[in-house]
C-alpha cells in the first residue's frame, strides 16, 4: 500500500509527464529528499517548514543561523516527526475531524480570532489552511503515541513524593521559579575520550563567547543539538523540583543572567542560562460549604408536581419548627447514600455541587433552607449549614510533587524513547546537497 506522500509524488510525475507533450521542457515541482522507513520527505516540506521556523525566529528577535545549520536541524525534526507519525498510525491512532476542529478552535480562541480569521491570517503568511490542519492533526497524533509509549515507563513511588516534599520544605524551593534556557552538546552512547574532549572544547567556546557578550539564545539556535534548539532552548518557568536532578543542584545557586558550567549527562554536555526568577507557591485556601438535602425522585408514580408538593409539605414542617431536617431526610429522602446521615453531604467547594443542583443554591446563605427545585436526579430541598476556609497547602504540595516527579521522569523517558526510535529507524538521505 503506497503512502500518501508517495501517491502525491506519483501524481506530480504524472502531471509533468502529461505536460511534457505540450512543452519543450518539463520542470520538477517537487522531489523526494529523504526516505524514512515507509515514508518520504519532500523538498517542498523542508522548504515550507524552514520558512515557517525562520519567521518564528525573526518574530522572536533572534538571529537566524546559517543555512546549513538551520537545514540540518529542520530536517532532523521532520525525520523524527515522520518516525513518530508512522508509529502512531501503526498503533491505530486516529484523530477525528471533530477533535481536530476543536483543537483548531482552541488555537483560534487563544489568538482572539475566529477560524475564518485564522485562515485569512495564515494565507497572508503564505500558509495553506489545509496543510495547517494536517500539521495540527499530526501533532496530536504524535502527542498521543508519545504519551502512550512513555507513560507506561513512568512510575512515581510514595517515598519519592516524601523525599521531594522534604526537599521543597528544606530549600523553600516551592517559593521560587526559574526561567531557563538550555544548550545541549550531544555525545554518542559509546563516547571516546576524544569525543568528550571535543564536546568540552565546544562548551568552553560557548562560555567564552557568552562572557564576551554573545547572545546565548543565538548560540543555542546555531550550536545546540537539543530538540528545542530552534525555540531558543526555552525550558519555560520551572521550580527546582521540576528540573532534572542533575540540573537542580546547579540552578539553586545561580544568579539571574548567569550561565552554568558544563553539566555532564548520558546524552552529552548541558549549559543552562538563568534568564529570570520569580516567586512561587502561596498558601492554598479553599472555600467550602456544608450542605444537606432531601431528594424526591420523579417516576411513573411520582410526577414533577407531586414531587414538588411533597417537598413543600416537608419544608413547611421544618420551618414551622415541628420537625427536624435530619429526621425528615431519614424518613423521606430517596438519596440512599445520604438519607441515613440526615441528608448530610459533608464539606466541599461550592462548585462541587453545581452539576447536581445547577445554579439553584448559589445564593443560599448559612442556615438558609432552599425552596423545592428540580435538579439532576429529581426534586430537592437543600439547607446550607455552614461555610469555612480550609488550608489545603499540604495537599496541594503533595499533588504538585507527584505531578512534578511524573513530568520529570516523563521528560527523561521521552528523551530516551526519541533517541531509541531514531536509532532504530531506517533513514536514507538521497539528496546529495543534504549529505
């Protein structure tokens, strides 16, 4: 079965062959430049992606690297994308048009545009909307297969969570975030002493140029072997716990604007630039309310009118002082999970009840009993018995610590997985100009 790109190329050839009968000389509109397993990369794809990245680099005010460096990096990215897309297809990953449309709508919303306006803006930039759609579809597929392949290798233990929480408390790291940029000088898995010496010389050259006033972001784009090089090696805002362990020790002692010494890892040598710092976690105070309810369900026997009338009668007994809410709930409430406890649903944030009650209790005050209303599951009367603020900082920190550890391990496993599938893939560059 021929791949879509291969079919596309055959169509191009057919058109050219047909056109040759009307022209003295046919011109190639496109050509295959790389074979990637069962896929191909076309020269038009490399040109289109390169143009797009150059625009991004210029828009960010960064220096565009020389043509060879830029081409090599863009081509490597296209190769990795092709490998991952093929794995996604083999794994049966499919993205429906509905899901794709929703993703594009989120992109449009994020840019304060409608989808037609987004299409117009892309056209102004020389980007086909149909190609843009397929790029987004590919990104979602790659993300899906990457998540599935890498997540199964990630495990976070309770002891790791406790150790991280202890470090957060000891270092106060949860109150500081670091904006970092990263430059990687890669080394082969079986690096020789000569390989290491060359990498160290290159790292020192970067450090020397930085000390002499060169822009680190420009050097990342031109010299880094990292997959984020064309984005200026931007790691975004991270607290120390969100960084790989071997980075964390260096970062906590760095000042804003400082460049780290070379840090060795199995992948090579890393240089970190601390672009900025800012404060982090504050006390997490959560508003909660305590409510209890009585539910009457609607059925073939009990109509809406009967359910409402029964609750009006129960409410009158409570407000007249002749009956206690709890006793009425135990006798009449058809919510079996709460009736035995007098209809008490415990403490929770107000939004936790919205799905069941919609907006029928949002203005209810402490000690106030609602009128009967229809919600999810039937008719209710609700009493708000109290409100409070609880300090959930520790729970927040624990959940955050677990997320941080998962993200850290995911990033590490993702890097290893990407390298592994790249090494396993059959890749042949057939354009002599790219060798």
